[in-house]
């Protein structure tokens, strides 16, 4: 290995729905974090690893920083802010705008306090005219001295190489922390659960709020190795939500299962027999005991 090999941890932070998970998936070249048009899709810190001959980038995708309305929201925002202390570089994703509101200003104060190189990433540049991009950059530069500014359209893969090259500039020299074939710290069961949740969010659009979770009850490959049985439960907060998730004659639940199955089969490499159920756990997002049962570390949450 070359003596000038670089390795570092990079946090992706920002407000909800600015494209953090999409950008991370594009940078590592594989879908790990789920995405949807709804804010607060990412609920946990997700680690992914990109390794080439010159460097190893360890990305930490975090939940969107937002005004919290329940214990789950409090957990998500605390997790995102705590990540700033664990990394070598911070990537702050924003949308193209000259408006910098109270939420962005709060993030700026956290970024100044962390004393790490901060790369400002202006995402979704395909949604605005190029003539305005310099104005957007200038507005943010007035608020903070960034190590670098990069403009991208993550969904369209525009300037992904530019982001990667900018990160390389600020990575510290050092050996890799993970084997070159390591891609993520997420257990396969967790990725499967998130795939199912993503499909539910996309298919139900505005009909059901973010009060759904997914648990994997059983995941086992058959002895002949050509089929995997997966049993999962979609958790919702209201009886009325349960009816929407199931749909008329079970149509919505079947659609969630069929669309999720395709991505799961690509992940596990075999055919999948996916069985879904729906259960109600009232107000689970504001119940520390239930949050803990879903794998959220709620220590320090009031």
C-alpha cells in the first residue's frame, strides 16, 4: 500500500429531504440507504465504505436535522449532531436557495463549533438555472468560511466525481480501517426492513405519515439455497393507518410486497418468498420502550 494512502470518516448532514442518502448511494455506487420524497426517511446513522487504490472514504449518513415533535425526532436530531464529533470531514447538503432560515443558522452554529473541514454541497442544481448558482453560493459563504463548495445533482449523478475529488483533498493520510470489500455496517436484516419501509412510503405517498416501522420476524434461506423465506411486520400508530396499509382486499400490502421483493432479491442474490403482516402500536414514536424494541438507542432522550 502506498505511503500516501488516505482514510477518513465523512459525515453527511443537513435538513430533511435534501438528498443525503441519494448522494451517499451514488458515491459508493450501490443503494444502501433508502430514499423517498418524504422528509425524515433516514432514522439511523448509516455507515458505508468506498475504497479505491488511493483512499478509503467512510461515509456516515445521518437523519435530517429538524424541529422535533416526538421522542423519535429528538433521537434522530441528537444522533445527527453527535456525529459531528466522530468524523474528519463534514459535508453539509443544502438546496439551491438564497434563503437561510433559522434551521440552517442553527446547523451553521454546530458546524462552526465542531472545528472540522466543512464542505458545502449545493444539491438539486438541476432544478434551477445556472445563472443563479453563484448567488446561492455567495449567500452561504457570507454565513461561514467553508473548506470548499461543490454543486451537484445527486439524483441525476451530475458532478459526483467532483464531490469525490473534493473529499480526497481533505482526507488525512493513513491506512484503511476496513477491508476493501466492506460496503456497510448495516446487517442484511436491517437493510431488508428498510427496503420494505421505503416501498411503503413511496406507494402510500401522503396517505400515511411517518408513523410506520418494519420489523423482520424471520429470514431464513432454504436448504436447497435457491429460495429465502422472509416474514416481516409493518408497524403503524393508528387503526385507521392499518386499513390504508392493507388496502382494499389487501391490494396495497400486496403491492408493497411485490415491489420490495425485487430489491430484496437483488440484495440477497436468491428468489424471495416475502410474507407481510400489519400491526398497530399506538404512538410508538413517542414511547421510549417501543423505540428501544425497534433498535433505537434512546439513552439521553427525555
